[in-house]
C-alpha cells in the first residue's frame, strides 16, 4: 500500500463521507502491474487512464479516449493518483463533490513497461505493452514540451505504436465500438485476439508475432 503522502493530492480533493470512492487500499503487484481506464461522465466526458506504479495508480485524463491509429495522438492531462483499490471503483460520485458523475470500468488488465517506468514517469516518456480486454499492443505516453522534471502540469500525449494491433481511425474507433463496462470480466486477461474493425481488410503489415516476441526481453515472453 502506498504511503499517505503519495495519496495526499487524491485525498485532499475528496470528502470520503460523501463520495463512494475508496480512501485507500489495494495491493501492488510489480510483477504484473495493473491498469484501468475509467470512463467518467463528469462535467465533460473523459477517460481516466491509470497505470499502477510506485504503489498508486498514476493517472491521466484523456478527453477523447485512446485511439488505435498511430496518427491520432490523444491529449492526456496528468491528474492526481488514487489508491490501487480505485481499480475496482464503478459508481456515481454525488453532485457537489470533486469529479461528480458516473464512472464505469471501460477497460482493465496488465501493463508491461518496455523501459524503466520510474525514470520514464519522471522524465515524461513511458513505453509499454497493454494486455486488457480492449487495449492491446504497444503504447507510448509522452509529455509535451520536452523532457525533464519540473513540468508536472504539462499535458502528455497517448500514442499507439505501429504494431500488429494498430489500425486506421477510419476503420476502427475503440471508444465508439466498445463503449461498455468490463467490470464483470477477468482482472488480468491474457493477450487475446486484437479488436478488429468488422470491415477490416487483410491483417496489417506489422511484424509477425514471432518477430515481435523475439524483440521482447526474456521475462516478457510468454
Ligand atoms: Mn475523471
């Protein structure tokens, strides 16, 4: 469990007598770090993109949600990190409270850093693989306006890497075609078939699966 300091920003924004959100809790699992993406109908709809790191869920608000098109860079605004137990939160924060509105678990699963995630988070560049129900393959979160510390408020971009899961936006919009909760589905799905546009043509020209596996560090191979 994270120390209270790591959760101070999260806690100071909330009155836990009034909101159903958890104040603390949840178990870290650095061997298989969890991720969750919560669809949040607040003042404005957005997707809260959360990665387990250093005992809390590092978080970004992504107004448009993720895109499988590497050309569609999605704005990701850093927000306060909730406890790991927040992964299971689905519900409605009452009017008048911070972040008031309905929340669903839009996707969940495991994320695998492809570079040192501690340094990456500080420096503003995270490269990782996602194994969720909707999120698959390699993704990058990169802070705009250069790297380095002291830029905690700068927006980041969420970008799909060019791999066998990437698809043009004209063929597939994951937020439109897969809008619903995955709360009742397994917490740690294995990488399964990629979501594909119904009208998708031949598979993309990404590297064959074997080549991709060979490029991963040994501990990441199945
Ligand atoms: Mn939110």
